[in-house]
C-alpha cells in the first residue's frame, strides 16, 4: 500500500499534487509519504504481535533523521551498521536498549562507543570480531550481549549482490563450524551469547527461504543451549520484498505465518530489522526532462536525475516503475510497465552523469516526452538517497515529507559551496 495516486491525470502524494512539490523544491527531488511509512511499520508490528517483536528500523535504507524519528515515535528500535548510523539512531531519539549493531567490519572505536551507550545487542560475524568485542568490553569492565550471525547456506534467492545466506559471501559464521566457535567463548566473562542472527538477503518475495531458515535455526538454538548458552533472542533480520514491478511482493502477515510458529517453539524473543519493506514504496524520485534524442537506433530521455541520485539500476540491475507525473489524457499508468502499450515508445531513461552506466531504466515504454516534463521514479524510498553521492560535482537532491495536505522540507538541496566546504575547512 502507498499513497501515491493519479487524480485527473496528475500524480499526487497524499493530497498534494507532485508538480506543486517540484515547483517549490526543484528537481531532482525525493518525495516521501508519512502515511505510507506509518502504515508499513504498523503492518509488521501487527503481523508479529503474537511474539512481541522488537522491530528495529534499518537505518541504512534511509537514514534521514525525520524518517528515523518517525519510526522511533512509532515504537521501533534501530538496526545500525556503523558508528555514523549509531549516531543517527541516537539523534533520532532511539533508546540504546532498542539498538542492534550489525555489520561485518566494526572498528574498535565503534565497538567502544556502542558499549558506552549499552546497546541491546551486537550481531557478531567472525571470530576476530568476537575477540575484539571481548577485549574492549574487558577493558571497560562491561559484558557485551551478542547474537551469532549464522550463514545458513540456503539456495540463491535474490540478486547475487544482495543474497547474504549462500556459501562464499562475507556475511555470517559458517553453519558447519559455528558450534565449535560458540564452545570456545562459553566461559568468557565479558561476552554473553544470547541470540542467533539469520538475515537471509533482500528483497525476498517468497516465504520458502524463511521456512528453510527457521528449520535450521531451531536445531541450532537447541544445540547452543545444550552447550550452555542462554539463547533468548532470535534475530531474523529483514529482507521482506516490496512491489517494484506490479504486485509481486507478499504482505508481512504471510511471512509471519511461517516465522511466528518457529519463534514460539524456540521460546525466544524475535528481532526484525526491516528497512525496504517500510520505506521503499513510501518514496519516489521526481525528475525533469532536459532533452530527448535518437542515436544508434535508440531513443533517449535525458532527465536531471542520475546514477548519483539513484544508483540501484546500474548497481543491482534493479527495476523501478517510471511514468510521467502528468501524462497526456490517454496515457494512464499501465498494468505492466515492461510491455508496449498503444502510443508509447521504447526508450532509455538516462541522466547527465558522464558514464554509460548512468541510467534509471532501459528499453522502457513511455509516452512521448518533451523538454520540461516531470517524471516519477517509483519505489525509490530505500537505498536511493542513502546511496546518493556527489559524483560529477552534483549536489545531492532535496527531500520532502508529505502528510495529508501538508509538506515539509526534511533535507535541503545541497549547494556548490557544500561540495567544497570540508576541503576549505582543512
């Protein structure tokens, strides 16, 4: 569910026409719907209510303070993967006892800061990391609560760059040797193994990987308890897919039907780390056509959003629906964006960056576009602004949050002065 709809052939976010936002704040522009954000957070909380979930919003998907604060106000904790994300979570008002620190390469400084704030849990991914946490905790007179992140070695289920539970990836401890690893830390007074972590990748649009993961997890939790570890937390990460193309994703309740019974059987408290599921379809990227041209047998729509604004298409071969903000009368958004519809033309939607990989879509059927028209790139709320850069000397976009008929700037557009300010301050 989202709150982006066409009314009288004009795209609206909640009650606000998107052209109004583009006129006021310029383009490229990220637009978020507050109602959609709240709806998706509540959907997960409701689906897993039977097992009292700790829902930790994944800061890496979209770390804007206003969005993170909205999640915290809605009862969520935060999943962080760096010292900078920990800083953001705390600034957003998140209580440290609802923060999970993930990531495969935590530095000593990051570990120390997390211990100083008494974060709820560290997800541990290697023997070296666990040793470092133990050593730092000892020096501080602390005990660190950790969950062992296990790679359950499941069949491939998503893009190779976002599949985290197959052999040969950097994430997690090998399921075949994790018990030996756990035995070695059983008597360490500064480490307390309280949980199991199994993030399976993202985006996942079927329940089967979770079904397979829960089977392996139950066996492993039993064996860890037999070793003497008091396992009370089962962290299933995030990864629930969203609608990028049509209606390919499942509701949170479908995943809960598979996960909740296993959690109840385990006697653990569940931690979930959703990000994309909450914010992905809550945001879109608005851009303006600069030029069109025909070259080499292809038609190009050159608009002012580029790979520095949204890198997912070139990085992950990802698909985003793209359609004019105010199309002509006979051009309603199609049911299938990948097939030719009457009056449309196959084109590549590209940006101004000097790279052949600078595109938002290839071989996409769109109505005829003219200079100055607005385009909407949908499902851009997750890993859009979070992965934006200043490549080619391009200031990053502004961000706007819409709530009903109101809209608020939640990140101003960068200026040329912003691009060089850190260098001038040296």
